[in-house]
C-alpha cells in the first residue's frame, strides 16, 4: 500500500467543493482533563491532572471530515449546549476530506478527528508509532443514495449492469461500500458497469444534472436537490443495502487518550446526550435544533433530509464501536484491495469511554 499521506494528498482537492454544499459554522463549548498511564489506555482513571485542578473550561479542537446533516447528533450536542455542560470549550473545524482531518490529528493541530475509521487502519498499517484510535462511533449506516434519471419503483442492483454510474474516489468509504453492495449482488464493479471516479466529490450532482451518467451515488443534500429539481430520483439507499457499517467515528492519537482520559470521557458524554436527544425526538424537532449549523438550507429541505436519515436507522443508540463492525470494515477494505494487514480490534478501538457514557 502507498504511504497514507501521499495516497490521500493527491485526492484532497476532491473535497474542497464541500464548502459549497455543506454550509456550517464552528461553535464553542467546555471541560476538564486528567492523565492516565499507558497500561490503562482502555480504561479511564480517577487521577486528575493540573488541567482539572481549578475545574476551568478546557479547549478542545475537533476536526470533522465534512459538515453534513448526516452527522446530526453531533450538531444537536453542540446546539443544545451539552459540551458546555461537560465544561468543554469546543472549536469545530471542517477538514473537507479524510486526508486533511487525519493530518490535523497526527500533527496535533486537532485534538480529536471525526472521519471514516478506515483512515485509522491506513495510518496504523503504515507504521505510525502514535497511531490514531477510535473511541466513539456515530453513524452505523452509509449516508449516500443511488439516484436514477427516472423513477424505478422495482429497482434492483442488476439494473446498473451496462450503465454508467458517477461514483466516489478509490479507497474512500462511499466507493468501497458501493462496490461491496455490487459484489454482494453478484455484480463485478470492473466489468459489469462503468463507474466514473473522475468527478470531484460534491460536483457529481451538478454533473448528473448536466447529463453525465445514467446513475449517481449522492450524499445529501445532493440527492434531495436532484429530486427537488426533477433531475433525478432516489431509487436505493446504500445505507440500507450495505447493512450496518461503521461509517464514521471519533478518534484521537494514542498519546492524547492516555494523557487526557477525562477530556475524552466528557466529550463522549456530550455526544451521547446528543444521540439520546436525536433518537427521542422527531425529525422536525431535530431539524429545528441543528438549523443554525445549516443556515443556507431551508427548513423544508433540512427536515426532509433528517427524516430520510432517521427512517433508515442511521444513528446508533450508543457510541460503542463493536468488534463485529470493525471486522466488517476490514472485510470491506480487503474486498476493495485497500487492506495490507488486518489490525487487531483492541489496537484501534477503545470502547471504555462510550460504555461509561451510557451508564
């Protein structure tokens, strides 16, 4: 496998277009910190550091891969003040791509990263000594949809055979999950259809509207926008047809988890509160809460998108990253030809914070 940074940097321009499609803003919130020895990296410690001695707010920089309605529970936690309740002063930064988010975490520019967990596998396999560990999983299904040029109430994946589909970049979760679904349905991605991977992420909806391709794999708000304009129709959900996949997770360097378990715990507590709210309230209520994060999206569209994600069971009841999900992730990476070695679950996943957050 190519070196992680080199394989990603060449693709980073593909994500800058997200600035136009995912409107958002950072918001600040607050917490405390403590230290724990390396031997207790999978459990939390009661030992507090100087950071918590005066119970002052702690600054935490979170770099998210994209600013998307797909991640609604996180924005609920921000807008409802749950991070502030945990005494965390949160600085939310959008990385516009897994390459940039991972680079920010590895360099120390960000304390926590939010991205596809496949990136932690890549860096681990490249031999990173202070590797990045996943400690909370947010989404349990893929967040993209297959859009056709006409309504297809009886759609089956075999309908793609012989057609051109606008897909995603090689090595990214959207494309790998798409190919995984095709293979599960007996379709060979390389020969049974044509997948165009040359279009920048975020530009596929516009390309589809202009006549490019017969089908397109779209995230929101692209899928809804195409339907609103009458240029396309959602015929399948990759989230439903791929099953439960650990699509996005929160992660931090091993050293940060070891040195600041209290910060990570309170950060996870705030996320769990956001998840609890999301699962207990209607799409209309959720849309209203997160609307300040998406000021360029009207309430009708925002509600429709939240409803679509809500109905397909996108978000986990808890933030625990189960071993079965991790093994499925490795299977998907392996089938796509992107996996050199299978890291051990206990090396790249720490569930202690998520487990404590639900107690």
